[in-house]
C-alpha cells in the first residue's frame, strides 16, 4: 500500500516501494511537500522526487537502479576529439555553478522522447535552487562566446553524486558537461553517479543497472565521507580522461638584474 505523507511524516524505508507487478514500480510515497530538508532526507535514503504538474509530490526508489561507474565512462574517440577541440577554442568554456537557475530552467524546457510536459515543475525548481544555496545542488555548464549552450545539474552529498537532468542547444554540449562531471568525480574519488532510471543514451555512455540493495549499501559507505569535494572547475581534471587541456602560454620570465 502506498504511504501518504504530511509535512512532518518521515519518509518510509524503500522496502515499502511498490513492486514490479504494480502500476508504478519503485514508487515509495506521496505528498509531504518539497523543500531542502525533505530533499536531504530523501536522497540520503536513496529516493528522489518525480511528478508532474497537478500531482502530489511522488517519491521514488527504482529497483534496479541505473548508475554510471565513473571508471567505466565510455569516452568515444569522436567525443574525445570534440572535447580537445572545445578546450582549445577561444570563447569556449566550462563553468561550475555560474548559472544554476538557468540550467534547471533549460532542462525543464527540453523535450524528452515519450514524455509530455516536464517533471521539473516550478515548486521543484524552487526547492533545488534553495538547496543549491545550502551547497547541495550544482551545475556544470557549457559556454560558447558567452552563451549558455548546454549543461546539467546534480546533487552532491559526501562522496556521492546524483545526476538530475541535462540539456543541449548545440551538438554534444550536454555530453561535454557530463564528461567534465565525470572528470571531476574521478579527481575527487567519487565512484558512482546516480542516473535514477534506465535510458539507452546513458547506457551507451557506460551506465548500467544495479540492485537497489547494492545501491543503498554504496550510499551507506560514501554519504558520511568527509571532507566533501569542493565543486569548482579545475582544468587539470581533464587528465583523468586522458584529455589534454588547453595549452597555456608560459609565464613571463623574471626580469634579470642588470
């Protein structure tokens, strides 16, 4: 039976999720409102919100769970060439957290195959933006000539990253942002990026499904990890993917005494 929440009811354990024979496999609970405190509780328990306008907040924990082991990220030769060219082209830049509300809004407007409307409703956008101010939500952004052309946003707790959504207005702009996130995760010792549910696109990049129990065991190990990574863009992280960052001019020589 589905658990209905009020504002103060704790989320139930994921063992209460509806099973594979139900109309909504993985649905754990409904209601209870949405805000930073509730989101913190949910993600620490392995749940996430996913619902449409006009619905109560719906809390999910799929079994199996789609994850991207960062060590298994598939960097195709063509994407590696694209990354190298991007990093060496004047006017092209990767940024972290410079325009998170714009990234979330762009993700909300991006059409999804087989999906009408968006699950990134205004209340959810507001909740994640406020959670960003608490240091939990971050964006990776692809910029060309001062224009935001792609990106993604994610939740970070301890040594765990939960991917949320991506968008692209130029070819490969979201893949570039994802590659940057993978590179920074490798540098920070983060092993998995949660992808929530299976898609062919994510599978083509190395994501795969694991049992919910294994996912939750991983969370128990990595969520308490301290200190947490500092999410700032570092060009040297690209070396974890075997991508050479842009060449830099040598620093001017020190003046020699005469």
